[in-house]
C-alpha cells in the first residue's frame, strides 16, 4: 500500500476539518484518477472515527443507488444488519440520520459520498434532500463531518461549491486535488522502488503526467521507452484504452468534448474562443459552449489565457493534459488504421527517431513547463511578483511584418521582462547562426509591437542545457534544465 505523497497542504486541511469542534462540509474534486478517493480513505484509515464510505455507481438507477447506500448504512452502523431501503433520498437520509444518532457524542462521524454526481440521477431530487438534511440535521451535530467527492469537477463546482439554492455558502472547506508535479512523481516512483534517471522520469511524465493511477502502472526494471511501449502500444494496453473510458466517465456528451479537445490540441499555440466556436459549429456556441469549455478546464484538460499585452483580443485555449496530447498525437491515428494489427516490439523506440517525435516532445515539454512555473521562477531567481504569461504576434494579411511566438515570459516589477525559449532535445541544445538570428528578431518584434521600454532578458529552458558557443554567450542570459524542474 502506497503512503500519501506530496499532499501536505491537503493533509493539514483535513486535520483541521476533523478536529474542528463543529460540523464540517468539505467538497473535494479534481481530474479523474488523480487520487481523491485514495487521499480520503488513506487519511481516515488510521483515525478513531466512524467512517461511512459510499460510492455512486455510474449509469445506475435511483433504486440501485439507494440500495447500495442503505446496505452501507447497515454495514457501518449496525454490524452488517440488512435494512429496508427507502423509496427516495429523503427516506434514505432519514435512515442515515437515525444511524448517526446511535453514535456516542464524542465520536466523530465522517460521511464520505464518493462519485456523488453519479448518485444524482435524473429527477432523483438528491441535491434537495442533501440541502434539507444538512441544514436541518447534520450541520447541527458537531460530530458530523461530511465529504462530497467527484471526478466531474465542473458538476461539483456548480452544484455544490457555488450552489445558489439551499446549499449556498454551506461548504466549510474545499480541496481541488491536482496531479503530482515532477518532484512528487519522483518521490512516488522511489517509494515503489522504481529507479529511473531524471530524463527517463520526464519522458514518462510527458506521456502520462503526474496522475497517480497511471504512475501505479509503471513496472520495475524497465526503461521509460519500454514502459511507454507496454502501456500504450499493445492491443488493449492501458493507455491505448484509457482515453474513451476517461471521457465517457466524466461527460454525458463525451463525443462533443472529445471533438473540442481534439481541435484545440491541433493548434500548437492554442486557439481563440471565437475561432473555436466557428470550427465546431452549432454544437458549440453561446452559453452552452462556454460551459463545455469550462468543464474541460475544471477537469484539468485545458487552460484558458489571454496573451500578454493584448488583453482585448479574447480568450485562447490550449491542451495541457499530457496524456491527452500523447493519445491524440500518437495513439488515435494508429487506432484508425491497419497498423494497429501489426504493432511490434520496438515501435515506440523507432518513432523516437522521426521528426514527428521531436515536434510532439517539444509540445509536451512546453505543457510540462507551464505546470512548473514556480520551479522555473526559482531557478531564475525571480521574485513572487514576476507574472508568467505567453505572447504572440500574428500580423494582418496586408501587413508584411514578421509574426512571432514567445513560449513563456515573466513580466517583472524591477523594470525587466524575462523571455523564455523552451526546447526539448536529447543533447545540449545548440544555438546556430540561423537560430541566433531568429532569437534576435523575436526580441525586436516583441519590443516593437509591445512598445515596452523594459530591459529584455533571454533565457533558454532546455531539457539538457545548451552548448556553449559565441551565440549563446552573446544572447543567452540564463539557462533552466531538467534538474531544476525536480526541485521542490
């Protein structure tokens, strides 16, 4: 059994939640497979509490949900006694309330409703019943600690955290559980006695991100290349099958969400909301479209941003989930061809020699860097007020000037801007004469278009550093490497 890793802020909050002298209502949400259930069960496993743990069943009927819930009441509070299920949630929560009253006053009762959105079947009136029993009964009993959990982050946020009806402002604490970062991923693998170099860990991270459930599939004594091939490029292998399962478990209209994320992923530097709506058509527009994009963002699949210095040009979206990028770039194209029938050992290793691998690895490494901005800022000795952002300039058709893209910048309050170039390569990156000219032009375009008078510093974020030569000496003011991303 794995112990909790990298969840110190969440553990501190759970300690306050448990030791509070009043009733507490906690919402916990985050991407599917990120470890929400593991965190709660592991934390309370060693606590002297009555732990009522019930999980919603996907696509189950109201009757089935209530039967499961009632069976668990009997198991936890009445030593496994069979209870007669109620006809609705009011009767079921009444049964639970009676059970809570049988517990001695100084004993804490933790109610953990996992995958709660799945319990909320159509016309079930689950939320109305939760509202009533929390306000009328459980909130008045200081031993009650209620936890609502779900992988559908947007549902939890809308229906529980930001509820406008009876549950409005009833949440006392909430946890948004994020995937592991690179240092936490390294700790997780070490705990499992999996020995990989930093470069091998990054390669795995670019494929599956810091999702604990995925990392739990990693086997000992294999290289990152071998692991990726086993997990992704064999018939019915885990990463081969996971994508459809992931989206169908989160969204009722999985197909439209997949179409959206597929389109966004096809734009390396992101796509504007207006352009996105036009390309998807009637299925994505207005309030409905905004809600779907928010759901993808709440689930951690995409980010929204407004490029620096042109805030009036609308919102852009970019895919930042490593597994989604990997699946859409490598697995989905294979699935639709006969190649899926002829995958052989060494397939992924062969792909790594192709230009398309270098294109994907660059994109994936950028996504990794966006999730490790604190480590990058620390490596560059930037203060907490340095604002990270991205910037692009696309000239109008009639304009002959050169467009450019800046992967990452830090707008500092010491009258300076740090411009970052992100590069992933197997060896130290070499700045050639041609690339040096490109960097100079990028700085000139940025200064001209933004009209900034700030000092511009140019930094390379390069997985394996850079080769020292005349061009690097002239142009580069700092270097961030893989090892910097491993620092807490």
